[in-house]
């Protein structure tokens, strides 16, 4: 006899308690939404999205874990925040499309589902939509833990008037998707070049002779695979659902910690939270010791540097010269960071503060 039929009284009692809690939760959610609406009215047109406030809420609630993990608790409250934010303002976010990409997953992870996500054909177009006002924010990939920096994003950061106001770290799970039911039936694989590189070891071992075809995005690869019975794609589960593909193999990336970092860009400047990051780009004089001299103020003011990336300068008069993208721990309004930046401005031929923003959870 099934256990549920053996103990109907106890199970019904627990279900009744769950129903009462659900009613309480629904009432509390409505109360929270009402308070959010009142705050929106008091703001008198100021933007609803305040990344520093949302980061503080989620950081506090992550300490409320128990039966549910901190990650699950944060995911639930992110959607609650998203729904309440949507009552204040309709938010549009551009991203590198098409639908079903990891970039779209990053948008949903950070903003929740109560925003309008606008797929763009390229990183350039994602920037342009935000710069023109068609979207209030854009989400773009900037680096991968396996394959390194996304060069085009770095190039666009040099010239854009947009500022970094948030970051997202997305654990990237690559899957082999296909209409075929057997891996042995696959004759061609579509995917973005970075994803093909991230799965190179697995492909060499399991599909060594299958043709690999780089495409503009993983979602585009999934779309193509859906049109060819003997083709497959490397992409996330969102692409599998959207293009109705089966998952032939899960988590085929060579690095089990494969993570992509995305930036949120807009026109706002988040206030300090106590757990922030500041991104800058600067140039150095073309002479020995110039880079070391520029980094000295960071050491003098005890400012930690979490990342440095060199990139060829795009200035026509600067052939073979480089700019340096640097991530600093702390907010530009924090005294040590502010002092270090002031010194850097005096020493560097060029310096641009790309933004200060809450560090990813």
C-alpha cells in the first residue's frame, strides 16, 4: 500500500498547514507590492532599479538559509523584487541574442522575469539600443573563466557613455543538443567559437571526426540543429527548450567551474554597499617602467586589484600602444579608492572610470 494511503490524516494535516502558510505568504506579497508602489510614487519619476539596494536585500536574505539553500532563497526573492520593481517602472534590457542564449539567462538571473528582454544581433547592437534609449540597460559578456576576455565588449567600453552598474557571474553548463536520439548519429555540430573551445576535450574524445561549425551564438546553433536531423548544437538548457531539442549529453564543458561574467550597463551610478567593485581603463606612456609606476598608487593606498587586461589601443595615432582594463575592490567613493584614482589621474595619459557597482553574489 502506498505510504500516502497509510497516513492520510497526517499528510492532510501538513497540507492544510502549507495552505495556510501560502495564504499568509500571498497576503504578505501583496502588502510588499503595495509598499513598493508607494515608494515609486515618492520617487517622482526616479528609476526603479537601484542595484545597491537590491544587492543589500539579497545579501541579507542569503543568510536566512535553512532547509532551502541560500541560492534558492535568493532566487525566490529576486523574482519577488523583480515583480515589485515592475509595478514602479517598465524596464527594458538589451542583450546579445537571439533568445535562448546564456546572455538571456544572465538577464533573467539578475533582473528577474518582470523586465522586457530585447535580443540584439551583436554586442554592438546591444550597446546601441541602450545608448539610444530604446532600453534602459544592457547586459553583455565581458570574460569567461576558460577562454578569457571578450575583446569586442572591452573595445566598446572605451567609447560608450554608458556606465557599469552591475555584474553577473553565470555558471555555464554546456550541453549537446539534437533532434537525433543517439550521439553516434551526429554528423555536424553548431555552436559559438568560445563554446566549441570550452568543450574541445570532450569533443575530441567523443566526437573526434564530427565537423564543428562556428556560428554567431549558441542559440543560433540550436536553431540550425533543429532544422537538420543529423546535426547537433552546444548550448544551454534554455536553448533546448526553445528549439525543442533533446539533450544527448549534459555538462560537456572541459572545466567544471566554467563561468562567464557579464556586465550590466546603463546611465545610473550605484551608491556604495560595502561590497563593491570599480572598473577603470587607462593608458601608460610607452617607456620602461610606465605600467609599474601607474600601479604604484594602488599599492600605496592598499587598494586590491582583482583583474588586469591589456588591449591594443584603437587610436589611430597609437599603433602598438595598449590600454589596460583594471578591476579594483571597493567603490570609487571609498576613501582609499578615491585617493588612488586621484593619483592615477595625475600619472596616466588617459583614464576613464567605467563604473562602481555591487560585486556579484
